[in-house]
C-alpha cells in the first residue's frame, strides 16, 4: 500500500519542479557559454586591430641627435648575357659545311662543262686543220667488164684429232698400284708386272711425243 501511495498524486506534484530546475540549469549553462564565446571573439578582434595599427619606435632617452644609418651600396643592374647553345653552333657549322659542299659541286660541274666545251673546240680545230693539210686522192673506178666472182677455196678441211694430256709418272704409278691393290686372287696378281710395264711404256711415248 505504501508503494501505491507513493506512486499516486503526491509524486506527480514534484515532477514540474524538477523539470523547471533542469530547464533553468540548461538556460544558465547556455548563457554562460555564449558569454565566453563573445569574450573570445572580442579578444580576437582587439588583437587584430592592434596588429593593423603600427606602433612607432620611440627615440632613446638621450640628449644626442639620432644617427642616420648608412645606406648599403646600391648594386648595379644585372646585364643579360646572350647565351650560345652548342646545338645552335653546330647548326651554323653544318649550314656552312653544306654551303661549301654545294659550292664545290657547282664548281666541279662548271669545270667539267668548260672542259667538254674546250675539248669539242679542239676536235673541231683538229678536223679543220686535217682537212686543210690532207690531199684528196681519186678512187679507182671498178672494172665493169671483169666483175668479181667468188671462188671455192682449195684448202683441205681441218681434221680433228684427240688431245694429248700429259699425266705425271708418279700419278700413273700411283693409279696402277691402287688398281693392283684392289685386285684379289693369284690370277690377277700375275698381271701386275705387265700392267706396270704398259704404264711406263705409255708414259715414255707421251714424253717422246
């Protein structure tokens, strides 16, 4: 029963007071933060205004006149230098070389044409001189009553003969020995002296011829 009594109208009466307190606390905290933010903004604005306004440096507390600072020496104006690139120099040299080659070719061509013209004039002069020096001779008239009739040749036709090739003796002996070595059997070995003698006789006959 005690719990039911506490959860009755007596508890509901205390709720508005707690909500009002929370709202008041919330508003107070918001006002405090707004004031801090405004102070911060005013401080930053004041610092910026101070930076904008220059402050002159005061003279020292002395009776002497202020000394004028010596101005540093004025440097002369820098004079630009014309840069010469290696590629530009190479291009100029190449153009000069190409011009020399073209000029040389033109001179050679002109020299050849002049030489041909001179040679042609010399040939014409030589022909004129020969025509003046030579004595014309009359050509004999042909014999019309005795016309030329070709005759058959009386020479015998050429008889072809077999060429004679000179084979060295050591080569003939070597060939005979190789042929003898290839032979097998006693019947073929009996013909060896006769074949060697025939080869030597053939070689002698060729030498004598």
